């Protein structure tokens, strides 16, 4: 049995997710052989660990093994940590456990002692080093960094296998330009998990918003919200990026102060979404914001 790895330090989470991607060849949330015990907030409780133990009993569906990503380990409740210890000590041969923590001193000693510790430097430096090790050129790494913004965990999309991001971008951007509005919204939703294609479709959707009729905006928001909070969050992220970074050069429908105010609204709403606000209502308010008066 392989000793579970515990990634620690400021780059722990993205490195753990990248390790899972390397093990599975794909780290999307829908992968049947991946289980993420990574709560958005609060403690990592016993229910999540028990669910993972039941899931781990059965063999993998698609990959040679199952992978459980667990963290932040310092947020494990004592009850959850005790249950996890039993899993770590009696792991089935088809299971690999990847743990991460930012504050090693707060991880229970019983958990630390059963793992191999791997220090991870700052997330961006860590990701750039990983991309370099995967064979990406300096230009490709710089381009990928612009796609990730501060969502460094999404680098897993480029570490699961060597991609050609510059060529893919040209193809995705050309595709986005040719799509009718309804199809553009649908493609954004279906590709929201891939940072490159999400950026290509998201920038075209953001560019179209001021010229869309109100009923078209409401239909677009309804489609986005059907896929849940993650897709709405991706929409708010891409709209904020577009308004702050790209709009000043390629979009003149609103003056600069109005664009920045809209960007602030989108960014604040993204934070409210993390606090379990209604995704559809938030997206409607943000998308319709320039028409408020």
C-alpha cells in the first residue's frame, strides 16, 4: 500500500488537485473515480468521510484506481479524523488518498503521522513550475496564467495531459464568434469547467450583454442557472474579468466608470454566491445591472 501524501503550504490545494488529475488523467468533478472531500466553508465533518468510505469499498469505474482528495486537513473534526484514520490504515488496493493542508501545526498528529509530507510553495509559482515540468513553453505558461486568474486549482485542466493552448484558443475564439446567442450560452454552460473554453465563450457572452434584449438576458440566465452554482460563478468570474481587463480596449457601450462599477457588482455578487445566495437571482441582477435606471 502506498503511503498517502499530505501536501502542505500555500500551494497545497492546487497541487493536490493537480496530483489527482495526474493519477486519473482527468480531475473534473463528474469523474466517477474521483471523490473530493473539500467543503466550501466550515468543518470537514464525519458525514463526508463516511460517504467516502462507502464509495471506496467498490472498485474504479473508468481509471485504474479511485482517488480521494481530502482537505483542508486542519478542518477535520475529531470524529471525522478518527474515521479517516481507519480508512488510511486499511485502504483498499484500488484507492489512493491525497490530502492537503495550509496550516500543518493544526493538523491532528495522528493524521500527519500516517502521511508523507510534501511542501508546496506559493500557488502561482508552484503551478508555473508544474506547467514547465509538463513541457509547456514560456509563452504557453504565460497564457495559461491569464486564464487561471486566481483560480490556480484549475491548472489541473492543463496538467492532466499536454495540451496546445494557443491553438485551442484560436479555435475556440473562432467558434465562439460564429455561434448564435442561445448556442453561445449553452456552450458556455457545458464548457464552464474548462478555463480556456470558458474564457473564449465567456468573453463573447459578456460582449453581447449590453445589446441583448431583456427577455434574452433572462433566458440566458435561466440556462446558466440550470447547471447550478458552479456555472453561475463561472459567468460572474468571466464577466468581472472582461469588464476589468478586456473591455476598455474592445468595448465602448459603457463609459469606464460604469464598467468598473458593473465589475464591482459582479465581483461582490460572486462573494454572495459563496454564501449560498440564490444563483439565478444574483445572475439576473448582475446581467441586468446596466439597465437599472
